[in-house]
C-alpha cells in the first residue's frame, strides 16, 4: 500500500509548495485536483475520512458584477498540512536515513511540512500554559494565526519578533516562553 500512497503524498507536498501567496486563492481547478487526490487517498486508507479534509471554493462577488471562485488559504493549508501529517505519521515518509548511523542534514530554505506541523503543535501547547488575556497568550495566538503564511526560516524569526514587539514582550520574556 505504501507504494500507492507515496506518489499521492508527493503530489500533496507539491500542492503545498506551489501554494500562492494571497489569502484568497483564485480557484483554477485547485480544489478539484486536491479533492480528487484526497478521494484517492481515502479510498486506499479507509480511516482517513475525506469529508474532514475537503476544501470548497467560495463565490466572491466582483464590484461590477459577476464573481470568482476563491479558496481561503488558511483553511486550505491547515487541511493540507493535517492530511500530510496523517500520511507521514502512518507511513514514515520523508524520513532521512544514514547507513553510517550518523546524522544527515538536508539544507533547504523552504520550511518543511513536518516543521510547520511541529511548530503549530508547540505553539498550541504553549498557548494552553498561558492565562487568558495575558500579553504572552495574545502573542502566541498571533504567532499561531501566522503559521499558515510562513514560507521559510526568515519568516518564522520575523513573525515571532514582530508579534513579540507588538505585544510588548521583551527578549528575555520571549526566551522564557519558548523554554
């Protein structure tokens, strides 16, 4: 089964890496292609319920009549990353092995799906530790909202520092939040 899932998994990763920048993505067959791939996967892995991961376009009226079908980027990216995480967890895809037993490093400027998922989980965990209404919790909630738009390591650092500054969190406090 792993051999059948791997190409579909790679296809989903390609969709993630090709995701446009804008928050409302013009749907030029994106939802149809994604949902088709999702249905193939759910046919191979019965306990992945396709309806939980489906994306739908929204009709956005234009100012002078007519309209466009658009996809909410945050919803799309969240569902796509969640699905990729499910598949990766089951089949251990993207694992790098080294026959010598040493560490292998792959340098890539784009942020991996695994890293985004781990960051998202860590931020949720940290939010739960903070009291409601505190600057720290507000900061972490803003970081969580921004995760969907993170493309590379620079974006991560920039987002954390900008949101910490907006919330009035010092560098020392920032370090203590993440440790």
